[in-house]
């Protein structure tokens, strides 16, 4: 492999690919049949129920995998009786990574199409653009992938994933415990709502526990991997957290190898490093050297719901749709909405009743998740705060840590809510 760590990082459009993405899963077992909805095997033909989604499909990267997986699940539901005879009409809008477009397309879904809920959203910009509007209009968004801070601070916005802050805090605590770290540095791109927020969970926990912590933020559009890494090394850390999209992470890790730092400093990362092409891109020097926290259980896991997710994807999604963590998130979002609708009187389904019913969701179980999920009626939502730890092993990954709960001071209000509501 020809490592060139001093090269300039390409434009943002080439580098944000892989944020929160994980390894491509294998196909479901041959002949496996997906389990969805009422399991009738008969298509739904009644009055459609409109559900929407806003995703960043065109722009710096394609973040539509979540909605593609949600669509696959809804198509499976429609082929198996729908919602007591009523099919789901799933409407997906592309925000083009533009907050103004995000607001326009969401308004069309909510105000013109009259969707009763949103499911499978995944975007860098739409949370900030639309969370307040969703609350004002009384519509719930069960998102497949939240990234920005605003995704986790809206009353009507509910991500099923843990988010980059929680994942970063988890892997930091893991590394601090394992390596008895006295000083930690987090490297992150200075994207608004990410670079000024995602490392702060790890920072808060570290400082509370007497561990030195620094954040190195950099411009992802004009970064030099080696100079960014050396800025971090100058802080003399025991651990460096590579809290960056996959392309940037690979460049930083390559620079670390070229600077002979792999055996001098411990390197860890949140979910973006868990991608099928990362071990090969980094090469054998990183075997057993890069530990990664996941926001869901591994895509390779053999639990019944993860197996069903693969079967749904194989039957109803194209082969070009990645079997990744975004797809897991979109599937879960669609399942949560479907399970909620199936408990309702199909003749009385409207936005107000669906919103009220979704707020009642609790103890939603899936082996894709490390703990039961809930929605609740709190002012914000971050129910998923646990994930396992993987390490690069050969040309793949192996699990080295069980599901661990994030130790982020910002989650104190979430913990109080869970305690008070026995969640």
C-alpha cells in the first residue's frame, strides 16, 4: 500500500462519506423470509397513511440509506396487510445538504402532504432547520440517524442512533479505563453542530475524572492530515480519539503510521471507523490497534431482528443500498412507527393520535440495540446511549467490549427522566 499521509484532504464532498457508516453486512441466509406487520401475505389496498422522511441524498454525500431501509420495511408491511388493511405511503424528500431546501421540503411533507409522522430521516442539516417546525406542527420524526446537536435536543425529533457525541464519549471512557490514560486528545472537523459539540461529552467526563483533555478542530475542506495529527501529538496524549468521517479518519491514521506513532499512542474512534473498507485501507500495521465504539450491535450479528433486517433488505431493497448502520437505523425507525400504528384503530389514525401514541413508546426491543428503546414525552431525546467495542482484526473486525453505557455529563437530564419514568 502506498501511504501518503502528507497529502491534502480532498474537498468535503469526498470526505464526509462514511460518517456513522459501518461495515457492509452479509446477505441473509438463502431463502430467509422477512417478518413484517400482520404477516398476512396479502397486499394492503385501503386508504393510504402518509409518512415522510427528509434525507441528505444529493450534495457532499448520500445519506439516503436510512430512508431506503425504512422504505424496504414499509413495502414489506404493505405486502403483508399494511396497517389493518391500510398501506403506508412513504414520501422521501432530499434536502440537498442545504438548510433552506430542508425547510422547504419538510414544509411540503408536513403542511401539504399532511404526513402523520416522519421515519428514517438522516441528514447533516435538517435537524437544525426543522426541529422547531415539527414541534409547532405537532408531528413526530423518528430518525434513523441523528448527527447534529439539534437532532438530540428537539421535543419532536427522536433519533434511534446514539450520535457522534455519545459514541465518542463511550470510546474515550473505554480507552481511559483500559490504558489508564492521563491525557486524551480528540480530533474532529469543525462542522457546525458537530465540531463544537461532539467531543465535549468525552471532555466533560475526562475532566470530572481528573484526566487531561484537549480538542483539536480542523477545517475538513483544507486539512493536512499530518499537521493536524502533529498538533494533537504536541499535547502529549496517551490516547487520541479520531472523531472524524471515514475519509478523514483514514488519512489521519495513515499519517500516524508514517510518523511511527501507532505503538506510542493508543488510537480509538467512534462508529465511522467501523466500515468494511477501513482495515484494508489502513493495512496490517493497524491489526489490533484501532478500537471503535458502535451505536448499534454489529451488522454481522446473528440475532433474530438483525437477521430479519437483512432479509427485509434482500427482498425489498436493491443491492446498491448499503447494509450498514444507517440501514439498521432506518429499519428500526420504520419498525417503531409500524408497531405503534398497528396498536391503533385504523379508522382513527391522524397526526395528533399518532404523535400521542409515539410518545407512549417504551420497552421497544431489538437485538440491534443494546437496550430497549423509548420515545417518551421529554423535551429532548437520546434514548440510545449504549454500544459495544470492536477492534480491527485482519481484514475485518472482532468484538472486544460488551455494550457500555455513555458517561457523558450532558446525559444527566436523560438519566433523571429514565429514573423517574422507570425506563
